[in-house]
């Protein structure tokens, strides 16, 4: 009898184990597909996905496309009835693609799910309604989740603090002080190498960068040279009364050698300094981040130059909204939308953000007793750490930047830059709201934007280089050329768009 009981018990254990194994095999991982062009990063077996499974209890299998062309072809294949994954991750979906895919039933409208399935993301949207405004399509749907950068990228002026100290100067706060500092950089051997002619007082990249200097004349506009004034009227910056004065000022700076002589014919790859043994030559550098242009050891020698005052006011163009759209979409093939959104919602927590951007605690980074954090020795010595441990480079992921954590980094040089950029952000104004145009609207305005934008940039370059004389007559001709190129229709289009947005910047 005892043997029979033992055998029966053993049989039940084996059957129970078999049931568990069969159940485990039935649990299907969500299938993701997306773009990641980062060299040497492979999604298969990447610790990010393993860490997310530990964090959420949800398993995914990710198919990686390593070129933008291949991913674009795959997105088009989905529209033609190709085998759909459950979600598009690092999807890089444009507004037009979102609208097309929602209308075609390729991806689902996430709006009905957000409040109940994504509490962390919903809390962010409640705190900052601009997030929902930015990702809501003209038809009211929300086709894709965003990445939220709590410290948006700005195209700022970086001034060489080492040059200032060597010449006993302070950071300029006005146009007049700015010119005096640039002259000192040019004439007084600011880098101290005995060659008074090798410094570049101010480096810039073409008309695009120069238009950021227009803040010194109270002018800020978006990429299309438009802004909305306090009354809600859409205006064209090159028609403003201060614009001719701004152009004359830029011409004077260039003629005096205070602006980079190669500013209209260079690129970041050409002005990048790869070794810190070279003498420093840049006095002021217009760029989103100096770490992409200058050696890491020089970071402490530069500081963010706050906007120059105009009529006792400091304003600057807000370059980035901090909201990158089209990062994550759920397809119609997904059988459990709430479950998949729970996985995505974890990326809107600090823990998920850190996992994506830094790595795994006690493996890739350590948190010290004072609350600061640092990379582990193995991570800091691994030049492929960002490839091997993180997922945030290349196409944007869903989630956010977890700025509170990033600002606690142990390197004081990095945290100093973060503090400066946060202070700079207070002066940034959005000239015109970020809007989602329909495909038809985009197509209707594209040719006008290209024609007018080219006309403005070409004329700025010609004036500043001295190829065209700066006179009242040349500005009158410029205005006539703009009108003939369709400026009235261009402004009318954007006025309607602005009014439809409720006049919100």
C-alpha cells in the first residue's frame, strides 16, 4: 500500500511538472521589430531586454534592422500586408507614417488604453499636457509613444572660460560686451601659444546657426523663420524691423574676422578636435553639445553663455521640444495590448530609464552613500559600454531621460554642464507650437517652405559674406522676392494651423 501511495505521489509530481513546463512553453514572448544602426550592438541576448524581463516579468523577442533603408522597406512591407510583430520599437515613425498606419489598421490607437494600462506615462502627461498635444494626431488618435527629454537639446553658445580667465574677462551679457570679448580672443593670443592669429573668436555653421544670434536683437523664430506674436499673429522673422540691424551686425563681425571665415563652408566633422594636445582655438562655439566636437578633457574649459540681453530682456529660441514622437507603436497583430503597454510603461519609470541609458545596477554603475552614481571600473574602461549595456543610442526609444538621476553623476564637470543647461532653459521660448500636420497639409506647404527657406538662407550668406551690399534697396528687393515666392500664402497657411491649435505655443 505504501509503495502504491509513493508511486501515485510521484506520478502526480511528474504530471504537475509536465503541466508547468507545457504552460511555460505556451507563454509566447511579445515580438518587437525596429531600427538600431549602432555598430556592434546586437539585440539578440542584449542585457537591456533581459533587464526589462526581470523588471516587468514580461518577455520580448526583438528583431533588429541595422540600416534606415532596411527599416523603411520593412515599414512599407507592413503596409502591404507583411507579417506583423506585436510592436514597433525604436520605430522612428513620422507623423505621416503614423496616420497612414492607423488608417490602414496596421497599428492601433493607444488613446483608450493609456489611463488604465500606462499609469507612469499618464502621470507624466497629467503633469505636462504638452506631451499629449505633441503625440495626438489630427484625427484625435495616439498612434505611437514618445521619448521625453526632460532637458531638451538646445543649440547654445559655449564660451571658452579658459580664454576668459587668461585675458581677465567676464562672460559677456550684452551685444557690446560680446563684441569686445570676441575682439580680445582674436587680438590677444587667448590660447597663450604665442601665435596671435590661430584663434577663431566664434565658430558657427552657416545661416542656421547665425539665426540663433538674432536673439541679441529680440528675434526668435523656428526652422521656417516664423513665430507667433503676443496677439496670436504669425510673423516672418526676416520682415521684422530689427532684422536688417541684425544682418548688418553679422556682416561687421565677419568683416572684422570675429566670425569663422569657413562658417559657410564647414561641418561638424571638419571642425571636430580629436586630440587634446592641439591648442584650443575656439573662443565661442555654437553647438548643442561640445562633447561631440571637443575632447572630453576640455569640457571644464567651456561654459554655457547665457543669452545676450536685448532691451533688458533675455530670450532664446527653444530648439527642441524635448518630445521625440513615433518611438513605439502596437500593431493589430498584438493579442494583449494592455500587457505589452505594461512593458513599455516601465520605461517611463526611473528604474526603466536608467536600465536603458546606463545599464544594470552593480554591474554597469554603482550608487554611493551620498546618492551620487558612477560607472563601475569595468564599464568605465570598456569603450563599447554604450553598445554592450545600453539601448538609447541610434533611433529613440519610448521612455524619458530621468534627469534627476543623471544630474547625480559623480563627475562634477558633467553635472556642471547639466546645471548650466538647466539654467539656460529658463530663457528659451517656443516661437511656434509643434504641430502634427496631415499628409495633405505637409504636401501642400512643402514646396513653399523649401523655396522661402532657401531664399532667406542664401540672402543671409550673401549679405554676411559681402557678396551683396546691405542697403535699403537690397532689403526692398529681398521682400519683393519673398512675396513673389509665395510668402502671403505661406503665412496664411501657418496662421490657420496656429488658430486651429487654439493659439498655444
